């Protein structure tokens, strides 16, 4: 990896990206200089060299340029990484060499996770969250009737570089997303194979900082796909036909990346899994002791 190359982490919601961002990316890319800069949407978005792309921003008009404060931040020479729920294309605003990375997830599992995340983290100040909880909206109705942009081929849309518009996207969008993955992404990870993804990233970019992690924003005790009604699964698949095909394509690219590694790759993954298991076990023990009454 070039010392000047900027990592653009295209974080698709509910793919495990928060864990990747808060641990591995921060540890490996934060600047030794403590500073915050480039305020947008009432918050400083640039911290210690990492630009946190504003989650509240997206273009409705494909011809509309991104806001000037965002463009200015992406054009700075002191950014080391960009992370956020953006779409492909922001590299055009970056003045230094850059490359994309992302995580993709089985579309059915991703939508189930999204639904239960919204239920668990309901915010009374946000109408959608409140509606799901107060009206006790079930998954089947959530998938079939809600117009939330993350529900319909959102992985394809973001990687193709399309902003929310029509509810359905064409095969052209899928082909564009495939081309972008193949040509512009250094590492395409899979949520279901997170540890292998981390070791690929470590090897590709020469990461030297600690990769141990404890999963963030995990919804506990949610039902798995194999016990849900067929109607719910069918509804998710209908709205994510392109994402299903894109995910299969991403799995092929992932397997190709694994097969290109040397013989020590799998041993490195197993050693990391064991080390991380000890780490998470220690965290759980510490938290249990701290929660005990005095």
C-alpha cells in the first residue's frame, strides 16, 4: 500500500461495517495528531485524519454535486481514510490516490438484521423507528410496504453509484456494480466471513495495528432466516433480486482473493480466531464483574 493512498470504506448498512470502522480502520489510519475539523450537519466530521462521511446526506438529483463542505473535506491532503454510508463515486473528489473497500452480506440476512435493528434501537424522534415499535409492525409488512431505501437492492445501488430514486433498479445497475467491484475495490469482504476479510485487509494494506474486535451494533436473539415464514423470505428476495446476484458475484471474487494467498493464510486466520475468542471472552468476564453489585 502506498503511504499516500486513501482508503474509502463504502459502508453498506447492516453488514458489520461499524465493527470494522470502530476498531480496525480507526486503529490503522488515525493520525498521531489529535484534531477535529470540517464541520457539516452540526458536527465535526474529520477526526485525526479519518473523515466520517455524513450519514444524513444523499443526493436525490444525480446531477447535483455533493455539498461544498463535504467536497472540501474530501479534497484535503491530510485525510487518511473515509468511512460512511456513501455511494461509489466519491473518489472523484479525492485529490490523492485512493481505493475502495467494502463488506457485502447475504441480502436476506441483511434485511432481517435491519428490521430488528430498527426495532431495538427505536428513536422516538424518528418517525420510522417509532412507527415500527408503536404499531408493532411485523417483518412481512415491513418488507412489503415500507419505502425505506435500504430495503430494495441497496447493496447494488450503492456500489453502482446510484442515489435513491425509483424503487427498482435495472440489470444495467447490477452490471455497473459488478464492474465497479472488479475494477475499483481492493478488498471485497463478506460479513459471513469477517475474520478472513480482516486478514485479507491486513495483508493487502500492510496493517500492523491490533485487529481484535468485539462486534458492534449486534441485535441479540433475533430469529434466523430458516425459521421465518416463507412469505417473509419471498418478499425480501423479490425486493433484492439484484443484490442476491451481486452477492453471489462478490463471493466468487472473495474466493479468488483467498485462493491467491500463500499457504500460511489459513493458519493466520485460525490463529487470529483463537486470539480474538480469548479477547472477547475476557471482555465479557470484565463486564460481568463490573456489573456486579458492590
